[in-house]
């Protein structure tokens, strides 16, 4: 769902790593601003829709081997 893609995320002090550092939610209640580290050499901002993320997670965020009883 969140992985290194851009050159600055793939090459730096630690190769191929992105990690969240914090977030804010915009006044519309749906836009998430995710601040993240990139390759241990940059800080960046990703923006997305909370509704879209939740929809994606509902469709893709489960495992056949999950021990989560809510989906049984």
C-alpha cells in the first residue's frame, strides 16, 4: 500500500525504504496528509483520501490465513 517508488525514496542513506512519521487530516475530513521519511535522507508528504484507503483495505487488506475473527 505504501512502498518506495521515486528515485529519492529508493536511493539515499538506506536504500528502498519509506516510513511514516506522522499525519494530519484536512478540514474536509477525508484528506490525509502523511509525512514520511524516504531512504533516510529526505522527508516527504503524501496525500490521499481516507475513504479510498478504507475501500482499498476492505477489498485487499485481508489474508486467507488471517486469525481475525471478524471476517469468519
